[in-house]
C-alpha cells in the first residue's frame, strides 16, 4: 500500500520518542534567552563596541595601520578587553542570571518540577540553552568582524585569530555561565543574582584595573608580587589563559594587553615587553575551570534539594 | 512507627503515613504539615482547611516540589515525587505560573510535550483544549495579554492536557468569576467520571458540590476525614437540633420552654424559625403534633436540622481555636 509523503511523515512523528529535556532546551533557547530582538541586539552591541573602543581608547600613534600590528594591538586588544571579556560576559550573565530564581519566583518552576523531568535535566537544558545562545552570538559577531577585517587587510591570515578568540570566548562563556547559574539556583531574588555577576565583571575588568597600579608601586618589591596577590587576581588569570591560546595558536610578540593584566611587563632596560610568569597559564586555566565547576556544582546541588513552591 | 509493608499502597489513589513537613530549622522552625495520614480511594477527594493549614505544602510534597521531612507518601502505589509518579499526575498549582511570553497555543503544546505527549498528538490536544476552553480566538496572543480568567483557563487546560491518571488541583476556582467557577466545577465533575481528583479548596460550598469525601486539615493536622454525608450525619446527630415553623412560633415557643424534655428552644431571627435542642428526642417528636392540634396551629415545617459543610467546618475551626487557647 502506497502512502503519501505527508502521511509517512505523520507516521514517523507519531513514533518519535519525546524528550522533555530537549523540549525545555528549545523553549529556553528560542522563547527566553534567544528571543530574536535580544539576539540581534547582542550581536550588534558585540560588533559595534569593539571598533568604538579602538576609536576612543587606542592611541593611533601606537598602531601602524599599514601592517599586521593592528591585529596584535588593536583587534586582539579590543576583543579581549572589552568585547569578549566585558560585553560578552555581561550579556551572558544578564541572560542567565534570572533563569532559575526568576522561574521560582514566577511559579513556572513549580510547573516544571511537577512534570516527569528530573531537576538535573531542567538544569542541564537551561545551561545548554544559554551556552548555545552565547556561542552563537560570539560566533556570528566574530565572523562578521573577521570577514570585514579580512576584506580590509587581505594579507593577514585571520583564521588563527578567529580560533583563538572563539576558544577564549568559550572559556569566558562557561566561567560566567557557571557562576551566574550557580547563583541563580541559590539566591531568591533575580535582581540580586543579576547584580552580583555584573558587579563582579565591572570590578574585575574595570575598577580593579584602575586601582591595581597602586599595588604595583615600588618596583621589584611591589605589593602585588610580594604578597602573591596575583593568585587572587582573576583578571590576571583570564589574561594568562588568553596568553596560553595566543602563545600556542598565534605565536605573536607580547603586547600591551598582557602588560595591563600583569601577564607581561616592560623590561626596564630597553622598553621591551617580557612575560612575568607568576604562574603557568595552565594553572590559571585550571583555576578558572575549578571555580566555575565549584560554583555550578554548589548551585546544582542546592537546586536539587531546594523546596519549590 | 511507619508500617509501609502492611499496606498495599496501589489500592489507594493517594496514601500517606505520618507525612510531615518542617520549614526552616532551630527556633524559626515551622511545622507546616504534622504527621498526616491520607487514604484516598477513587472519586473526588476534597482537601479543606483555612489559609496556612498545610494544604499546599501537602500537595507540593505529593508532586515532589518540596521535600518530605518525615513520613511516606504514595500516589497510585508510586512513591510521591518520583518521575513515574509525576508522569501520572495532572497538577494545577494554587498560583499557576505561566510563561507569559508564550502564546496560549505554544504554552499548551509545550506543557503537553513536557508530559511526554508526542508532537502531533500534543498539537491535536492543544487545538482540542483551546476549543473546549473557548480560547481559540486568543490562541496566537501572548499569555501576558490574557485576562485573569483566561489565564486560569490556560492553567486548568495545562493540568488536563497530559496523560494524567490522577489530578491534583490546588484551589482550582480561586480568582474566577461565578460563571467560570461553575464551568470549572462542571469540568471537574465530568473529569471524575473516569479519573480520580484530589482537590484543595476553602470554598466549602463548591467542595460540597464536587466531592464525595473530604479531609479537613488545620495547623498541619487532620481534624477529620470521611464522606461528606457521614460528616454531616455525625455532626447533625451530635448537635441534634430540630427546626419548627408554625403560623404562631411565639405561642408554641412559650409552651416548649416549660417542658422538661427540652434543653433549649429559641427563635432564629434571621429565618424566623424555632430551633429546639431536646433532652429527649422521642418525647419532642411525640409532643409537637399534639401541641399543634391542641393550640389549633398550622404546621409548616418540623425536621432535624442538617448542618452545611460550611457550618461544620467553622465549628471545627472554632473548637480547634478553643482547644489551643486552653492548652
């Protein structure tokens, strides 16, 4: 007996197994974090703030636009300092932060936990939806930036740079998503969950950076080195992890960005930049991963046991 | 001590033993549910109590939203809160949280699929429920634009749309206008033809209309659990009040007050009817016809007063309050 294609499709649909986790993932991605206006705005902000930062912050005399130094001092700086580290992590935090606590407050979580889906799967579905959202924003905005850059400077191989930033953005994404997701499971008020990571990002990448020079006064006996304060300086570890990628994939000379975050310093004698090597980049990466895992684990176990009403 | 092995819990729709819930610890500890036993057979079982009695906490333990501090609970023989158990429960929360950015259609389809209903079937059921609850015209509007009544309809439809074998409804008619309330009650009664329903409410007139059996809870403890008929019967027998209405109530009241088989007799001014509390019921029943004939009166009504669930409930709550004050 021959059946038409649509009937065949209908038959296939009816025997497909239903995965509530996937349904929840789809709904979270398309109807919550990844709603089209939010998605487009996030890409536009990511794309525009980079060049804007170049225009207002970088001393044009430092950049020789005729050669590839634009990538080392300009584009790389912008993406690490502002777009990837700050804007991207703020976008992710804002998208992730209210997820669990907001749903508990609004009563939608009560509906979810009453369905035949485990809390682990609820947590995982939401985590993956935010991860996908963040990954897509970065992939699209980075692709546009790199394509435009390649069109302007065709002599430069953009691909390694693209890969470095993409991998680095995943580190940033996972770190801040774990942190905000963990907080979202523990704290009751969505606003508090939002303020903590955003405040943390602003402190880490802006405020602390402004006051850090005070710790560095005194040359070789500066407080930052004397008391090993770099261990607690997460912005240093982020830059050090970035260095790991740059060193392995781009193989470029140390640039201003690394000086700002104390991964490198000016050599007194000749004004060259040399690496500080306080801790190995692998150590920094492991430290960041450990903090992220700890935050998300505490959040997850709290969520698993939490009374939802 | 809990003796689970002696009971076949699958014989009951809901079965709990010494079910207890504490919130917080130490000095701030609140005993929301205090060692309650429920044995619910099929049909509609009402769960009554004033605000803060522990109804919602009990329900939330049954669906696994909050942890059980002590005791055990089973729904159709499945451990309360387990994934299998949640699959067979259609749950309507007291304040249903709806994803306001979804349309009514998207929401119902989402909930159906979350209950394990396959895509095409979920779409079919969504259409069916939108039609049934008169939401078809608003199906593509976001829920945030719906009125309170429409939201309640969506929430109620979402509780029914899965493959539930038993429904747990927490205050299903709160915030509804009388027409909607009446419709929901009808729906619940229709649903009860082939499914069991555990419904909490403090609107007692509705409970009386819907339920076969009720459990009354206050301050986390069960006060009584029985059929409405039995509760009324017991209460009526215990109170033993007779109502008498004639064309001259004042005259016969004077007559009654002097009799030794009468404990108390008075006129209920709201209804202009005589309330009689007899010491000897048989003597009263013999005397009334004689008195009517002797005084040449017209007998309009003479019957034993049946308390409404509302009266019984209020009285139980008062007794509880008095007991607490004594203690």
